[in-house]
């Protein structure tokens, strides 16, 4: 997106009917927030903030695993 005067303009490259690569050009009234732009990118182009974030493949540890990993010695008495 670029800001031009009071508008934010989408700069995503698209292919038109003449098979030419052009900018989308969708304009949004600049109101100081990113909601309109974010919605446009997500709905029209499936571009969203979590797109390139690595997946969390970690596995939650059990309490005994945490105790072992931290080298914590449990109380002998309950």
C-alpha cells in the first residue's frame, strides 16, 4: 500500500485481461487505521499477518518432564 493524498492505494501486482502486470489500485480513504487495507489483502488476495510465521511444532511437556528438565527435586513428603 502507498498513501497518496487522503487515500491508501493497494500496490499488489495483478494480471489484467490483456495479460499485463499492473497494480491493483484499489483505494481506501486514509483514516489512520490499517483495518480496511488488512481486510482487502486478506479477502481479495489471501494475504494475512500469520502467512509467513513459522508454525509452532513444539509439544507441551508433562509435569514430570518439566521437573526432570529443570532438575527440580520434588518434596519427599506429600
